[in-house]
């Protein structure tokens, strides 16, 4: 009997100890679960930071084998299809006026859009990325900037009067990078804006709607077989604009074409003149009934500036 009592006591103690250990183990697991979740969150954040750092050091590394500051653009292997993220964009200029389309022009291919800006207007980065080139090209872009972005695109900004960023500098979407100008091969102050994928020029009108100051969607999927048709359609619907204005808060009123003539009139008595062959500042001032000084001040030029046919000058 005494042995039976001892066995029962031992069994009871063993059961109690086992139960306690099991409860203790469950308690440990319960306390460990939030720690595991926190560590997982830390790991995810750390991984995200590493990826972001790598992207800033070498944007779109999955598309480009190298970072080369020598060439404004050089074609590399172009995928048959590629999805471009257009979110988190910023319009490079508030101007809505397109003066020249992407495509064939004067017997050669025009690789970007020309957007009307004035000398000194602020030009901004379209997307976040890293500045690859800041240079001058006398027979082409003039003062220009090339930025490579994490979404795979490279954007080019040409004919600037001034560049205010440097090569290998990281920039954010909307950050000022330069000032509008008329440098290089240019017939009047404007921004030459290009969008390239693997060095191949894509029609910016497929991505940007300058008239509405917006992108065409959250994403654009480049597809070799559909590109030409899409580009032609974009030129038709979002291409050259004969009327437009600036989207800033100063309220530059809508510019209207005067029945297709070469002279432009703004409804708020802000007037423009498109230079014809043989005209000078003196002859334009006399024709418009204003002073040369007024034309120079409003158009951000000097009396010694060379004006070429096609240049648009503000005179009122």
C-alpha cells in the first residue's frame, strides 16, 4: 500500500512538472511570436533600404550593363516588352505648348518633343534618379542633362541656358535641374525633351500629356510590335498643340493661334511674334509699336542676341 501511494505521488509530480513545462513552453512561444514578427519587419525594411540604395547607386541596373558618362545615348539590347512605372512623376515644365512633334522632321528623325519655354524658366527632373551627363554640344543639344531613372527610362533635357546639377548627383522628381534656354542647334528658346529606353528614343507623348500636365497612366508597357502604331496615335491625340498655356499660378492666359498665321496672341493682351526671314529686333519693334528694350525684357534676351526665323518673341 505504501508503495502504491509513493507511485501515485511520483506520477502526480511528474504530470505536474510536465504540464508546467508545456505551459512554460507555450508561454515562451507566445512571447516569441511578436519578436519574430518584429524581426521579420526589420529584415524587410533592411532589404528595402539595401535595394533602394543599390537603385540610387545604379538606377535600372537590370537593363543597363554599365554607367557611362561619355555618350548622351547609345543603344543596347532592347526587350521585346517592358513595363515602365510612371507613378511619382513631375512635369519637367508647366508649359502646355508643343512646338514640334516626335518623328520625321525636315528629312530627319526628331527624337523628342519641343516644348515652348522661355530663357530662365525652371526645368525639373521628371522622375527620381541619378544624373549621368551634364555637358554642352554646340551642334545639337546645346547645354543638356541626361538622367537615368529607376523605372528604366533615361530623360534628356536640351538647349538649356544653365545646368544646376552635376554628374552622378542623385535627384528627386520635381527637383530643379536647369533653366530653359536657346543653346546649341536651336531656332528659339524651348526645351527639347527626350525619353529613352536602353538608349532607344520613345515618343514622350506615349508617356506624358503636356496639354493636361499629366502622365498617360500609372504604367506604360513598351511592346515592339505595337510601338509604331501607338506612337502615331499619340502624335495625333497628344502631339502638336496650336493653343496652350502655362500651368503655373501666375495665370498666363491661354495662347490661341491666329487662324494658322505666324503671329500668336494671348487673350490677356500678352502678345507674341514669330520671327520671319529677314526680320530684326528693330523691324519687329517698329511693326509691333513697341521698343526694342521691351521685347528684350519680356523675351529674356539682349539687344545683341541673334534671332532666327521661327523664334517666338514676346512683345507685350
